[in-house]
C-alpha cells in the first residue's frame, strides 16, 4: 500500500512539472500582445519596449519560466548584496519590495539625474524619508559604474551612472517619462512554489490576491453542489440498476438523459424564468458586494446549485445505473442468488462495492469540472468564481494569471485522481499492491 502511494505521488510530481512547462509554453505561444492588451493600441514602440523591459518580457523564456516557478528575490539579493523582502502597505493597499539594510532598515533606490543615488527609507510609522545613498557606484566587467537596488515599482534594477535612459509609465492622467531610469530590470516575485505566481497585468495586483478568493467562491459553490448531487445520483443510479426494465428505471433513465443533454445555459435560463421571474422565490443573479455577501444571503446560490445539479445528476446516475446492471449480471452474483443468500446481503455486501468503481472515477473527474469548468454557470448568474476568472484573464491574455489558475486546476485534477486511487484500494483490495 505504501509503495503504491509513493509511486503515485512521485508520478504526480513529474506530472505537475511537465504540465507546468506545457502551460508556460502554450501561454507564451498564444497570440496577442501583452503590452497592447494592458496599455491600449495607441502606445508607441518606445512605450512598448519600456513596458516589456520593466516586466521582464524581453528576457529569455527559460529565465521567465524559472522566475515564475522559483521566484527572483534570491537572484536580486545576490546582485544587490543584501536580502530583499516584500511587505504589505495597509495605508495604500498595495504590496511593495524593499532592500533590508544591515541595521534592519528597509529602503528603495532612485536617481533623479542619473548621477546622485537616493535612498527611500521606510520609517517605523510607515512614512518615507529620502536621503542620499552616498558613493554606491561600482564598476562592472564592462567598466561602467553601476548600482543594483530595488525601485518603487517592485523591480530589482540596475542603474548606470550618467545614463540618460528613460522609462515610460502610465498614470491615471497620462503617460509620463522618467529620466535616469534603470538599464536592466528583474521583476521581483517569490515564485509559484512559494505561493507567489507574479503580478496580474489586468488588475496590477498580486495574482494570488485575486485568484484565491475566486477559488474559495468556486469551492463553496462546488461543495454544495457535490454534497447534494453525488449521494443522490448514486442512490438513484443504484435503485434504477436494481429495477432494470421497470417503470421506475425507465422514468429515471429518460429524465436523467434529458437533464444531461440540456446545456447549462438553457437550463439556467429556464430556472431563472420560473423561480426568479414568475414565482419570485429566489434571486436570479448573484450580487457580491463584499466578502461575506454569499453567506449573508445564501438564497443567491439556489439557482446556480440547481443548475449544476441537473447537469451532474443525470450523468452520474446513468453511469451508476449501467455499472449496477452489469454487476448484477455477473456470475458471482448469480451464484450468490442460487446459494440462497438474502437479497439485501447480495446487493450491499457483494454488488454495491464493485458497482461503485466506475462512478467513483466519473465523480473524481467531475470534481475538476465543478471547480474550473462551470464558467457558463458562473457567467450566467454573475457568480465571481474561478471559471469566470479564467475566462476573463484568458481574453485579456494576462499570462501570470492564466498560468497560475491553470496550475491550480491541474493540482486539483491530479489530487482528486490520487484520492480516487486511495478509494479504489478500499473498494477493491486487489488494487492495493498493484
């Protein structure tokens, strides 16, 4: 049993690695210009080049992949010669990166003229004190006087003394250019393995900050649907399989086929029309004004959950019915019947466990769909979940958000399959040491 699980976990790790490479490559090859999507199609070539440099998009693909997986703070610390850290500024509601001085002072760098290097020191009360950094310029291999530090926008940056480099930034009012800009940038992040997949180009906030609340919303919705659908589908499927050919079996089979064949957008609209518009029993849309709005008004989830129930119930029911019918026709069940064993004992002790093998596989596969594939249901009811989030970032080509959300879905997929393997070992002991 232990060897079996160890092999599965090792296989899971290799799967995640190869999938992460595939996700990165597909995201890189997907059509679209990130700079144009983020800043608009009126940007100049100089502004596009500045944007790409500041976000590391002009760096080799291998460098960007390693930064996405294991982060870049370690590389920045090596170049700067001091540790770097990320803190949350509650007053401005943003995260920022700082260099940690020997005495524990946090500071950033800037140079207004390319000659004088300034230090923006963070005080205990959160205020900023700007002082001259002194003679920090050091020659590099090319003989240029350089200084590595951290700028105000979350980059490790290399300034060259006397350089007239310009950086373009987009403010709320207009484009502005800044003289004395760094010649080289390293976007700072801790990496996916430490829970920091980068900053979203769409929201300009850390991806984890926007992704995980959406994931929790979807988990909440999916968990309710799962708790309702799966036990009900299994019970009805077993009941239909035990009554093959009878009126109850025909009714369940036909009704489940109709529910499964009806697209979720059609069944969702139908439910909204009846229960929200005509009967006015429940809200027809999910309106989330704060983080606790769903818990304050759970009736908003009735129609989304009912829509998911209609889709999933019929599919799992039919699979369970077919599996039960097949098991009841096997030789060992016939032998048990001929030996005169009680029918209840035959069904619950010998038939049900084997009949559940196929439905367990389907259920675990459909967990992935409930988490990431319910984009139609979420869009129809305005539910702020992961599926809708993936659609929005994909249309915008927000590469950091696409890569992070895809990896979350893959982790859920391989995790549920590992859970299915463990369940198999209890349903069928012959699998335990296979």
